[in-house]
């Protein structure tokens, strides 16, 4: 059932090869493992989530069934949270109580992810967040049932803000989306800026879904910073960059949650010279190129870390279910935290006790238009930041689950 006008966008897909369902795995309820993709199908983050998340999820399930030949069925359900935590919680509650969903992923929008994380803990299921990036999920509001898998604001902000500040651009002004994601980005970036010898001279908040950024970018320009930090994402990020270019803003623009999808939407003429940080780049190596070409055939676009991370999260989870022979949340999560993750997304990845998945990050320099040779050839990897450097040590964690 697909209903775009309302709160529900749901589909169920059985992805199991013929003849595999006769065997029973006693530890798996009804011999079915259900995955829920909770995304933004129609709002400001739909290009980062939406149908792209669904495509990555289907790829993960189909590949798992083909390669692992599990003795259980795998089903997929998809829902649009409309960027409203109450709708998200209502949908996931029904998934858990009525539909028997075992694991939820994507959860783009930090307010949504935080709300669903609390419910997931209460219901003792698994949440593997690949869309949202607020560090609250692995600090004060950490949960034994939640994994922050693909990225977080600290990893990106630490790499990008620190690098720019150390290069000599010390004074920053923030344009920040007024909800959990923006607050986390600005907080983490500010720490990196100060640590690198810089300072924040101003900040202005804007609501989600702002169409006209004229007054915001002009306020930032008049403050006279070296750098305008964009603590937003999706449509808000795209609109703020376009407004800055339209008004001839000369300060360095630092998009702290940008992706290759944003570069594509903005266009190379406007985006060239920007520095991004991602946890995945499609043109990284032969493995990433092969997988990304498969994704491209389905979606006519290259994947970013949100889709590669979602594919990895589902695959990693399903392998853990097969290896443990159960869909019991605690058993699976304990197993995951002992497992090294090596796939198209992460090399040597590991899930810490605070729920943060540690993996390498990539500093990407957006190419000049003349240097782009093929479709989606938008960036070069300037630097690979090891996971051990990208994320803060456990000794700095505020997660109650961490033994200090």
C-alpha cells in the first residue's frame, strides 16, 4: 500500500529464493525477519532518503538472499515519516506491535531518530540509523538498541571545520537549521574551530524548508566572517548555497552536512571549490564503482554515504541474524559489537559500546567544471581520515552505557 497524502507509505516485499522457506530457524519469530525503512519520501530530505533508501534496501536484501541463502524469509516495509516525530513514532509502534518488524533503519531527520530510538529501546528491537547524524544518539540519549551507523555531526564537523580553520580562515558565522541536526552540527563544528585556534563571531537560525535565504546570507555577509558555515542539509543546504552565489558572497562556504547529491543539485558551476566530507565516495575504488553502477541503473544517480551505509547496515544485521540463529535484539546487537565490518561501505568498521559505528571518512574537493570527465565525476578524494581520528574516543563519551 502506498499513500503519499497521508502518514503511511508502506510496502511489504518477500525477498527469498524459492525452496528456502521450508527450513525453520527456531530462534526467529515466524521464520521471518522484517526490515523497516523509515524515510522522508516527500519532503526536504527526499533526495537523500526516499526512493533511494528503498532501492538500497532492496539491493541489500536481494544480495543477502542470493549470497547467504538464509533459512528464513526477509521482508521489507517502507514508510514516510513526513519529518514529524509523532508520525514516525506512530508508524514504528505499529510496525513493532502489529507487523513484527525486527529492525528499523534510515530515520533521516535527527528529531525523528531520537524519538524512534526511545521507542525502540522500550520495545527491545533494533534501530540502525543511517540518515540522521546527531551525536545525542551516542551520548546523553544513547541506547543499547540503537546504532549510529553511517555518519555523525562530530565526524564531519571535526574534519571539515578543523581543516579550514587550520588553513588560516579563523572567523566563522553559522547559518543553522533550527532543530536537532543543526544544533549538533554547530556545536561540534564550534569545538573543532576553537581547538584549531578560530572563533565563531555569529550565528543565525532558520526553519526547516526555508525557500528564501536572502536575508540569512546577507546577515552572514555583513558580519564579515572568513567562513560561512552551513549547518543544514538537503533542500535547505541547496537553497542557501544558491542564494549565496546569487548575491555574490565571497566568503568561503563550508557545507557541514553536504553530499554529492547536493553538488549534483547545485551544479558544478556553483559548487566548484567546495570541500565536503563523506563516509563513502562512489569513485573510490573498483568495488565502490561496481556497486555504485548497479545502484545507478536503478536510480539514474550515484549513491552517497546514506545509501551505501543503509545497504551495509541491513546486510550486516541480516548476517548477524543468520550467524546467531535468532532475531532477539540483545543477542544480535552483542554479536554486531564483536564483528568487524568489511564491505563496500566500510573497511575495518566496528560498533562501539556507545552505539557509534567507527569507519573512515573522506575529504572530497569538488572539481572545476572543466575537470569533470564523466557524469557524476564531481570530486577528488583529498584525504582519508581514519575512523580512529574521525570520532572522539570513548573516554569523552557521555553515554551511560560506557564504562569509564
